[in-house]
């Protein structure tokens, strides 16, 4: 049986519940949800099926489509290639914008001098920590530094380093967001739960569906109650009502949702 065959019946109830919406907010994480996880974050792309599902949803007038990611919003627009009109929430909620003519048009955010100094201290500290370990590296974002351990062959050593990175970030006054083989230290207070609440209010949506795969998504999934729908992508403990195995199933679900919303 195909995944669609297996899921179609199981999804009918939740999709029917969403499809009665006057206005539906469809908020989606990117990495691991629309795009398969890859070793190099710059290589991340949505599957063709996920891209087609986004395009179809974006054409439905009573659907408000948003991508909600830990990535900088400008990178998100480049990698995800979302259709025009899609709302972008980047850096775990710190950045907001919209896709226009294929590019991200962002609301300006500036760091105070104190926060800029904190970001330099965090970036320097994490870079020094990564320097001693084969495969660990640090990614710089506009409001955060991200400690990556995915290329490290020794997982026990990687976990130990991640703990050290989190402790360092906390000591320097950052907001620590642990993820899968990453530790992000942001200098802005962020969170996808708050981002979803803002999106929903701005869109005047009476129903919401959110899908995400990582531990940072779980905090948002815990705030979602029926008739809204939370979707956990992949394995791991979750408070979400529905679990989908990966980006392939997410694309199938979004196509089924689009079909119901078009009626
Ligand atoms: Mg993700």
C-alpha cells in the first residue's frame, strides 16, 4: 500500500476539520519537513512534491501559507523557493517578511550594541570550542551562532561538545535552542509558538495547521489544540495529534489538504 493509500483514510477526519475554515493558516517548518535533512545546510532543497504542494496551496484564496524556520529568512527564501505571497518567519521568529517577485522582503530588525557584542562573544566562544574537534563547525546568522556536529563521526564526543556549547551560550547570556546535532545560541528572544500566534492574528485565521520535525518545533506543537492540527514529522516524542514519517508524506498530506480546500 502506498503512503497515500495508508494515510488518505486516516487523514480524512483532520482534513475535513481544517477544510471548513473561513481562513486557514498553513505554517510549515522547512528543513526535515519540506526538505530532507542533509549534511550541509546550504544543500537543503524542498522535494519536488513539496514544492508543488506549496505552489498549489498558495493559489487558494482562503489559505494563508507561511514558512517558519530557524534559518535566516533571506536564506529560507533562496533555498525553499516559495511562491510569491508566502509569509516568511526566520531565525526562530526573530525575522518576518514575505516573498515578492521570488525574493524575501523583510521587516527590518536591528541589534542593540549590547546584543551585537553578545553575538560576537558567542560566535567567538563557539568557534574556539569547534576548533578542537574534527567535524564540528559554527554557522553565523544575523542574530545567532549555530554549533553543528553532524559531520562528527564520534557521536558520544559530539553530544559532549553540544552540552558544552549549550552551557557556554547560556553563560554568555544567549537564548539556547538545542536541535538535531545542532545547538543554536540566539541573542534575540525567539520561539515558534509566539511566531504562530502572531501569524494567526495577522492572517485573521480561524484554523491553523503546523508541521515540524525538530525539538524547537515541539514547543509550538505543545500549544496546538483541536480543531487546529499539529503535525510531528519523523520519530521522537511529541504532543502533536498527527505524525508523518518525512517530507514525502508531508507533501502528500498538503496535496490532500489543498484538494479539500479547493472544493
Ligand atoms: Mg526542521
